[in-house]
């Protein structure tokens, strides 16, 4: 029905069916283009990638993310550069795939270099895509994972490529301590490109296919005359054992990306959240009588601290960070009663568990990471002191040891310490002692907290008396025994309030769970300041 003020409907234009068909045609064209983009370059390039023992960028993303959750950004981006033949080679994606998806249902942002295009080299458009996805991750408050397989800066684009790296470094720094950043090295990473992974929280590498270095073997040979292979200069084992650049090293990409997923499940989305909890069938009240035999009462006898940590953890599950670098200290992520906890522990099997330069740096970075992402800290102490030696002193053990001290003193997360056996000298103070802010400190009945071991102390205090005795060795033995009985018995520190309780080792798990539960709402914050000035 129509009225005078309402015009009667008119017939649809004769061209309408043709418009609808035109839209369908455009959608078909879009689908075909998208399929070509997803397929990437020709099969020859893909076969070459597989022949190197490497997956393609999209295959890697498929392993990292939950199936069907990836949302790509910028897949039709192409560079605008000219010269050196670039104007005739303008592939979509420009050699990097960016977007977001889910890992166990939680949002994760990702970018992956496509080595089949420009060797994964970074140009201006390539960098702009990475900048955008990094900005999105920071604004969304979600982790970002980079799957690195690139040949460095795109030389044909000159300084524009270098500026692209600068933008990545600046964003790495802005995101540091705000969202988790994980770098996965799946191919070459040379020159300035190597600094981005070094700025992130964790670096994963794959043996045989990934390398990182500032100057390659050819440059090293030309400048120093040293002959070295790619893997010998910057392979996974080198960075996992010697340099400490790599936190985790694996034999293949599949196991590597599986462990990246596991690590993401232990980390919060950002620094305003707590790590995700998980259900466990491991009882809180489970006792560990095996600890009574695992750890010898004699302070000079070694044992594997890894077994102690596994005994305490839910279901014996642990993720050790920097497993092969500075092995005299352990940095491990575990769950206790379903909650994520960071464990720092001396390892008596390596250098008797002493602190040295590398161990101090390793533990300091781990403590800072845990504090940044609201992960409570448990410190297991069995430390005979700092490693003595001219080399350690000349290389700066004072300032390097101060890094660990600074990290603990600056941390505001719940901090619980358990002293298993030895806790001597300055190393005792540095290992999260009560005097530097540990919330709760427990000790086993085998603990010995002292300025130094009984033998060394007796030699200093009673030097003249021993020297003048008719039986120096017998006198020394008697005085060592007296010193140990007087000042190193397990309750000496507890009597002075330096230890909150002496506990049965078999009940350590329940004690830790209870302590962390009561500290869960701890709200201590840092003093107002722009930033601290930590030791170099």
C-alpha cells in the first residue's frame, strides 16, 4: 500500500543480476589469489626448503598454533622498491607471514620469515608488517613469537632495510617485561638481525639448520685468519653451551615448536596477569621420603639437584631454562599445586654448585623474567661460595655477582628459600637470603649457614694456636669440630631469626605449597623511580 508521500517501489535495475554475478566473480578472483599467496613460490623453492631439513613458514605456523585459528595480516603486501631488478620481483607477503592465532585457546601473535622469498631478507615493506604485528601484540597484551629464517637485511633496498631493524629493536625493548617475547631460530640469523632475538625473553634453536652470529665465517677468516664453520661459529650447540645466547636447543623443528607451545602455557599473556593455572592429580600433601636418601648429609658429597626439583614438582614435570649453559646453577619452571613457579637452585654436580660469572648472569636474568611476569620464586640453596680465581676476579665476578643480588633485591613476587645443606659467605646472602628480602626461609636439618666452611674458619681463627701445637693436625681437627658444633649447627640461624623454620625434607613440597598460597596476594611494589641502574 502506498500513500501520496510514499513513492511506489520501482523495479530493480535490469543490470542487478549482472552486478551480483560480478561480485561473485570478484570473490572467486580473491579466493584464487589467496590460494596462490598461500601456496607461495613454485614447488621447486618449497622442495629446496624441505631438502635443507626445514619446513615452510606456513607449515611452522601450523605446528605452533591451534588448528584453524590463524588470522593473517598483510598477506597481499608487496614492496614498492625499484632498482637492481626488484621492480620485476614483487611477491605477495614480501617474504614474511604475520598474524595471530591461539595456543591452547589463548591468543598469540606470530611472524614467520619465508626463506623461499628473498631468502627471508628484510626490506621496508617486510619490516613494516613486523612492526604492525608487534604493535598489535603489545596493545592487545598477548605474547609474540618470531619464527626466524632470514638472510639479514635486503641489500638492494639499502639503508631502508637497516631502519626496519631499528624499528624492531625499539619495539622489542618497549615490549620487554610487558608481554612474553619468544624467538625461534629456524635458519640463518646474521648481522644486526641477531640483536632482536637477544632482546627477547627466550631463544629456541634447532641443531644443524639454525645459526646466529654478528659476522660470518668469511669475515672472521678475512680479519682473524680463523677457520670456522657456520655451526661452529653460531650453531645451536655453541649458543646453548658456550655463549648462553640460546635457552633451548632441539634436534628438529617439530619438537622445538612443541616445546614453544609448552612454554607459552606456563607464561601469562602479559605482566598484569598471573600465569595460567592447571589441574593436577598430584596431591599437595604428597610426601617425598626419597629426598632423605637423595641428598647426602655430608656437605662434600655431590648429588643431582634436578632430581630434588622433579621430586617437588607436580607430576615430576619440569622445564629447565639454559640447561647446558652455566650448569652449576639450575633455572627451572615447574608447577606446584597447579601454579607456575620459578626455581633457582645450586647444582652440586657441577663445580660443587659454586656461583661464578656465568651462573650469576644466568640466574639474574631468570629472576628478572619471573618477577616481570608474576611468577613466584623458590630458591634451593646448597652453595659453598663464589668461585675463587684470578680469572674470575679480573673478569668482574664482583659486578656479575651483583647482577644476581640486584635481581633478587628488586623482585616483588613471592620469594621462598629452602637451605638444603651449605650456605656459605656472600653466596648465601646472594641466594635470596632473608636479609635481602626473602618472604619465608626454611632449612633442612642438614643446613650449615656460615661465613665459610668449618675447616677454613678454623684455619683463620686458630692459625697461631694450630701452628704452635704439639699435634697440629689433631688440634686442627678438634677445633674444626668445636667450631662446627658451636656456630654451624642447623638451629643456629633459626635461633637468630634468619630461618623461619627447620623442616623435614620429606615435607618440603607441602611446606612450599602452603607458603606460596599465603603469599599469593602479596602486593609489595617497587619504590617510585624512573628506573634502577643495575650492574653491567
